C-alpha cells in the first residue's frame, strides 16, 4: 500500500511529545507540510527543527488551546502560508484523574476547556478552509475511557466521552462536504503518563513489577507505542479511507471492558505495596 501524503497540509496539536510528536514525525516522513503546536515554546521549536529534516515545510508555534483567538490565528497562518489545510489531528489534552470525593466542578470544567473545547476550537477554525476545497480529514485522538467508562477518573471519562460524541456528530454532518471525521481511542500507550502512574504507587516497587500489574488487563500483553497510533492516522488521512467517517477505532491491544477493572487493580496493588513496605520496616 502506497500512502502518498506528499501534497498534504497537516496540523497536529499537542505535538511536542508522545503521541502527537510521533504522528507529526510520521507525516513529515511522508513529505507532508506539517504545522505543529503545543504549550511550551522551547519544546515546540525543538520538534519543529527535527521535523524540518524530512517534511516539505514546517510551521511550529506555541499555542494555548484555551485561547480561541490564538487558535484561529495559528490556523489562519497555516492556511494562508500553504493555501489551505487538508488534515487536522486533534491530539492536545491529557487525562485527569479524580472521583466524586476529590473533585470540584471547577476542576472538571478546566479540563473540559482544554480537552472538549480545545478540540472544538481547532475544528471550527479549520473547517471553513476544508469546505472551500471540499476535502478534509479530521482525526480526533481520544481515549478508550471515553467509549467504555471506568469507575474513576471522572474528568477523563466524561470529557473524552464528549469528544467522542463530537467526532461522531461531525463525522455525520460534514461527510457530505467530503470532510471526514474519525476518532482513535487510545488504550495503554507508553507515554510519559505511565511514568506518572508509576510514581503514584509510591516507593518499594520496580517499574517492571508495575508494568506487569498494568498489563494484566491488556490482551495483547504489552503497552502500545506512539508509532502504533501514527500508522492509523496516516491511513485515515489518505484516500484509502475515503469512505470512513464517524468511526470510533480502538487502538488498545484488545483492551475493552477490562479497562473498568483497572482502577480497582491499581488501588489493590498500591495497598499491597504499602503493606509490604510497612512489613519490611518492622523487621
């Protein structure tokens, strides 16, 4: 299969690290023109310099996805520089934990402004350009927790579910204009967030032991890699995916309902490590 993206003009949000960076690299390797943004100027500039070695052209700027005028200005600059926008990969936004006892409404709204509204702002900014050319691909980088709720992590569950609903709605309403919108739902992809989860367990446990616990619920038996996501993003941006819209595609190694068990598994594991540490201290 020869996926030719050499003439495509691509925007990738949250592209300074992890999944977003891997997707931007993949488009650059195909010779596309790649525009990237993230919050940290230094990280965006560093990634931009790397992409410039392969991409046909690169635009790299720091953008706050909660800043509506800033988002529009970035998209307008890309479209004016390159004569339009073909592909938007909406990747910006991290997961956030918390439950009924630990969260405030304001914390959930803050996360929603970054995730739901951040994705909406970029879609609203790029669609007019895609409409003019009657061609566009919007790829929503989502999470499996948006499709299969878990009993913890309320901000991620409800805000990802909203992003998934937005993707399906737009995938239906824009398809007649040849603007196709699809959602990729992440399972356990090995990015920096898993180092954070590991630290939350506390001392007295190795990363290997932690990984073994995490991967008990993943049928394929390993973490996904950011590159596992990038390949599907390239496919959805190509003509091979010209009849796919409003789809919800899990990139999760077979993980499905097992995701709901993970918070309990992590809690039990953390308590077991704590008891083991206390026992060692009394010897």
